[in-house]
C-alpha cells in the first residue's frame, strides 16, 4: 500500500475523504485568486498557497488533489487542516499541529517526503532559543535542530491531545 493509499484510508476512518479531481474542476473550486467571468467562487474551499492543485474543504472533511504525482507529505499537511483542528484554514494556527503532521507522516511511511514538503515551512524557534517570535524555514535547519524542533512540537501535540504517547495521530474534529 502506498503512503497516499494509507492516508486515504485514515481519512475515511475519520469520516473524511481524499478526492482526485481534474484541474478544470479544481480551478472552479479554488478560484479565489482570480474569480473571473465563468469562474465560480465557492465558500469553504481553501487551497494550499505554496503547492498547486491541492486543497481542502474543512466543513466537508475533504482533501482535493488535481495533479498526478502529488507528494504525500503535502497531503499530510492538508489533512492537518481538516483533522488536527476545528478551525477553518484561514483561522488555524498550523504551527500548533506540526508534531501531529510528523506523527501522521511516520505512521504512513512518508517522513522523507513530508520533510521535503516542509522545506519552506516557517517554524518557530521556541526549541532553539526560547523565543516564540522568531521564525525560520524548516529546510534551513541542520539535522540536530530539526530534531529539537520536532521533539518540542511532539510534546505540544501530546499536550493538546492531538497524538497519543506512542505517536498515534488523532482526529480532533467534533463535527
Ligand atoms: Zn496550511
């Protein structure tokens, strides 16, 4: 079973789904940037700003993919938007559920791909210098610092009951 298939199965077990759609339909769903004539601007759909052709509908617990060779790491992040928070993507604090993402990537065998998809992810430096204000690209950290950041985030995810003590990711969606 591929990582993507495993992610899809977990989505279903949490009452959601991953849908593969074509690019035309995707553009209609996620056209907030350029809702021109003939384009439908739909509420509740948010696309991933740094990756094209991946998006979510938080309310419907649905992740949309409209490209053939998607990195499963990107889907791990999008699943976070749907299952690791009760808040819609515009209001969520992604940094709170970074450890949850790691746990899900680990469970589905795509840690390397997930790490690659996080290269430009802006991480806080709490674990490195105690500051809650500084941010840095995850991809710019050395292995030791990545480890520190991940451990601190796993601790936080555990604290927020997003994962179990044996790193099992949980869904927090109550509706
Ligand atoms: Zn995001």
